[in-house]
C-alpha cells in the first residue's frame, strides 16, 4: 500500500542581516533543514549603521500545512 503525503504547500521566508559569517550560518542552517534558495541574494547599504545588509529568500515544501498568522515559519 502506498502512503499519501496530503496536500503540498510551499512556504516562503526572507532572511536578512548584516553581511557577516552569522548571516551565512543562518542560511546554511535553513538549507540543512530542508529549505531551498529562492532567487538571487540581495545587498543594500545601511548608511545609518555603516553596514551592508544581505537578504535571501528561501522556500520549503510542506504537507498538510494550514497557515495561521501566528505560525513560526522557522520551525517548519
């Protein structure tokens, strides 16, 4: 007998942070937990703080997921 996974949904997160090793670790951790890179990374300069800020969109396919405003996407 084959198992069914239920309805598939794709969830989306956008990680941001200073352009440093900690940001790279956050992205790497998400990838190790089944998230996938989505699109190209972004960079902007925060003139107030004098720092480059990175952004990277990531997605993950999940099954039998029901969205609610209080869902913690990082825990999926």
